[in-house]
């Protein structure tokens, strides 16, 4: 530790903590910010109370706590401890706690005054996890309202200094320059159609053959890591291949980051979990794919889609930095330098692209109705906030005023995902089999097995004691049951009840077999989903999808269907019997386009899914009208009788709305007309009993009625259909929304017109398209007077030669308009 770069700025850091309530530390990976500085702060005595340090990753939290304890010559849980989900190692002697995920947020919610806590440290803040952003927003309010003595420290390897200093205006800023060894960065872009894994395997073999030391390779996800590990089985025997990604067990992850045994080297295959926080011993070579997999929440479907994206420049720099910790290193980037320069400086924060339902639950518990009441580095998007509120309301956790219901407060106390909390609370007072099955499902979803689609298989292994995480799941299930003042019994969990309780958490993800297609499903939210055809569940009539994700199709377009990763076979009759409130029965009257007739039926629906249909007798006239309106709403306005006269009338109205915005026009755009269909069209559907008869509806009358008096009278005055020329001829004015009105007329017919005619209460000049005697365009002008006085001379010169039989006067503004030739005029 005596060689760490952070040593140079420790005096500045401690002075900053002593004299300021806030501190920002920027330091490169490996500088010692996560290790040396917290210990120095602990020993300084400057903090009155406990220090809580937030780490975004569980593996990093455990390892940092262990490392700090070793430096003190103690076991974990003495002076330094940690809290991660499902595991706590602290004691009454603990003065520094390393916590992760939502644990810091939970601490603040449970005790807003943070009694006994003197400082909060936000480590690796550049990762911008939603938990870190939330905890920082809450702690800043605590500091400003309740605890002006609370110290807030934000640490990062790369950060937007100006934005963070604006958020923390009282902060001292300290930067550790670091003393990394030189890194030879080499750009080796792979071909456009060259697969990533073979290309990376080739680079790794070359480096291992020609260089000393261990190697760290960054890949986008677990699947590519597994594939690459298989391809590297031909490396020399002294080289160990060690994968590391989030879903691996702690022991497997620990093996990857531990020093290589004597006489051995390592090739560590990692996701971006190894970018920061973790120190992997002995690395002097890095191979960077430049890719990562990012989860983005789709507001329309309520489903997360996984996108493979190029990493930001900051991530690329951190990856390369792993090669220069102990000696001069090498970083091979499998992309071009130009590509690197095109990437954004930093990654997009999680709060801008995630499901915000958990955040919304936290804000409501805090007593905040609008997210902008708190201080954020990036304000949560209002659309995502509204979608989250809608989900919480549908689960019964929040009311229309965005306040937590009694169940919502209980859900927050449980500290699990809102969907899971709603499920547990809805069966809390049910029979023990239902309750225990819901508890079991919650634990299974927190510890999913890789490549196991049917969660019932995981349950069976748990009950038989052969599940690899049986101990953790039983411990978690007992904890959840204890929070609900109950006792968990694995023996009372019934496999058949698992899908039923799952529907309480995921009612929108109940899926129905689609047509005759194998593995194709329609979700209750109307979105498509599929199960790989090789899976037994692909043949189910109904499933409930517990985890699914949209992905990129073969042409790099977002697929319209989501792949289901975890699911349960569902007995729809058993679900209706147990939880009938999920189903809605109603009478539906609609037009069957294929049969060309009216269909009246009673439908039992679950969301967008039609579970059962029963034919009803022929409906009355009113229901026929409603059916026609349903048809138009579904098919669009184009199915109505849009004559040329009606289209031109509507264009005039839309121009009037644009040019005379001080008048009280009704909305006449397509979306509004479709939305208000029942108001303006329904009265004109009386007696219409078929889709074909829609062509008889007097559409212009219906629209005129919507326009209303006196606007329908003033329309012809303000925006006349025609303009009367000096010759007495009526010429149609062409109206098109978004453009100026146009009048096409032979030039001789507007001789004597001194200025361009105007309409719309004199606010809009008509564009004159002046034509030759052969009706071909000669000039387009908005200023007729200016044309007569200027450009007309050139037109006159040319036209006299081309059309000598027609009049081309020297003073057209004062000449008599005519439709005749010279000969006709003189006869």
C-alpha cells in the first residue's frame, strides 16, 4: 500500500473532510481510493460515527471488506464489515461498513437522521447505478434538512466534474493523478463479418505465446465468455482459463481474481464486472472487444431489451488501465482508433434507461410526489416515472395520487421488487401452500439457474437438495417469511401452485399460445413472445413468463417478439378458479372482416388475451353502431367516404386553424378525429348496418357539425373555395396544411390586379402561379406588384416571341384582364 498513488493526496482529502461537508475524489483505478483512503479516514478520527461505503457490485463489496480487514490484522466483521443481499458480516465493533445494491437507501429510509453514522462514501460513482443515484439524492436531502454534520464523499475513476460539482456545490474537489505504468495500446479491428469469439481467441493465443504475464479479456456477456473458454482449451498447461461474470458463484468469482499459483499464468475472461473495483492480480495484457450488453427498458411493452453496444471511451480507458498496474502492459483493442473516437465520453446512466418502479416506490415512501423535488445528477424521465406509477397502481401498491397504499407501505418494508412484494402480500393470509409457494418463487427468482427455462425444475432440485444454491435460497425464504411474521416450509411448496402465484406478480406476462405456431405466444400486455422450439414449454397452451427480453434480430433491428428465459406452465382454469379477479367478462360486438358480418359474443379476457368466447343473439341497432365505431377505430379514418370535396374542405379547415389561431377551432387532426369519433360520427351512423354502407355516410356534414356555428359559416368568408378574377372567372384556391394557398391562373387573366390577393382576414397572401396561354408555369410569386414592376419584363420579352397572338402589355398592372387573343379583342 505504501506505493499507492492516493498517498500523495491523502492530506488534501483529510483536510477536505475536516473542513467541508462534501468531498469529490477523482482517482484512476488502482490508485487506492477504495482501500487506502477509507482506512486513512477511519484512523484519522475526523468522522464522528460509522462510515458507510457504497459499492455497486457484491463481489467488490466482499473483497474490499476482506482486504481492509486484512490490513488491520482482523477478520471481517470486526472494525470493517459488509452487508450485501442475503449476507451480513458486521458487529458492534464495526466502524466501516461496505454495503451494496439498495442497502444504503434502506438505511436512509429506515432512519432518515442516520443516527450513529458520520459519513457516506459513494465509491465507483461513474458506474451510475440507479441505487447510487437514489441514495445520493436522499442523502443530500438528509444533509440539508436533518444532518448538516453528515459527510458525503463521492469517489470515481471517471466522472463529469462540472456536473458533479454543480450537484455538490459545497464539495472540495481532489484529484489523484495516479502512477500507472505505460500501456502499449494496439488497435486490431476485426472484419465486418468476422465472428468475435474466434477473433479474440486468435489474439489471446498470439499474446500468450509471445508475452509474459497473465491476460484479461473483456467480452459482452456470459454466452461469449463460455464460447471463448471452449475455444481456448488448446492453451499451454501452465495457463488457467478463468471466466468471471455476475451470475457465477462467489467461489468461482474468487478463483478468477486470486493470484495465479506459482509457475502458472491466467487468462481471465470477464464482462464489465472487471472494469473497476476488482483488482485481478498479475494482469499485464488486456484484450478488449469494445462491447458490452446493456439492458434498456421499453416503456411501451414494460419489457427490458438487451442490446449489445460499443462501450464509452471512459470504459475503454479503464479496461486498458488494468494492464498497467504492476508493470508496463499491453492492451489490444479489437476495433479501430476512429471507432474509439466516435464513442461517447461516458456511459448513459442507469436511471435514464431502466424500469423505475422500484425507484418510484422509494420516492413515495420518502414522501416525494415529484422526482424533481430531490437533487439528481440526471432527472428521472417523466415518461418512465409515469409508467412506473401506472404499474404500481395496477399492483395495488400506489393510489392515483401517487401515494403508497397500506399494501404499498408493506411492500416497501419487504425490500423486494414491487411485483414480488405484491405477490407475497396478496397471498399472505391465504392457505399455507399458496403462501409457501409464493415465498419459494421469490427466492428462486433471486437465484436463477442458468439455461434452465422451466422454474419448476429448479424447485424440484431445491426440494431434493441438489440445487447448487439450496442453502442461500432456504436462508432467503426464511428471511422473507420472517418479515411477514410467518415460518417457511419447503415441504409445503407445491409445484402446481408456482405458476398461479406468479400471475399475481406478472399478470401482464401471462402468455397464450398463438395460432398453430409452436413456441409462439401472445402476452396479456399485447406483446409477442417466444420459447425456443427445443423446450418442452414451447408446446404449452399457456405459460407465465417470469423473465424475458427483447433482442436484436438478424438485421440488427429490434425484434417485435421477446425471448422467454424463465417461465412456468400455466393451467388457465386453475388460475381462474383461484384468482378470478384477474379475468374480465364482457359483451363485445364487432365486425368480422373476413366473414363480412357482425359478430356478437361474450368474451372472457385476461388483459389482451381472449380466454373464452360465446356467441350471442343478433344485437340491437345501438350495438351495431358501436360495432361500426369499433371497426373505424381499429382500421382508421381511411375506411370512411373521403370524397375530393370532403378532403379539400378539411384541408381548408386545417389551414384556418394554422393561420387564424386566435379563433376557437375544434381539433381536426387525424388523431383527434379518431379519438373523438363517437362524438362527431355516431349521430350519422343511424340506419347504417354494414361496413359497405359506411360509404353512404355524409362525411362533410358530420365534420361541418363538429366545426360548429359560427365557424362553419365564417369558413367560406375567411378561406373561400375560389377567387374571382378580374375577368369574372372563378378559380379554385389550392389549400394544403403546412403550405401557403396557391392560385394557378393564366397571366392574361390577372392583368389589372395590382397586388396579390389575400385571405384569412388579410393575414395570408395567395401564392400566384402564373401560367402561359398553354397553361404552363411561367412564374410563382407572393408579390404580384413586385413581379409586374420587375421580373415581368423578362417574361414579356420571351413570351412575345413564343405567343405573338396574345396580349403582353408594357403596363400589366393597369391593363384590362382578358382570356382572348389580340385578334379576338380587335374583332
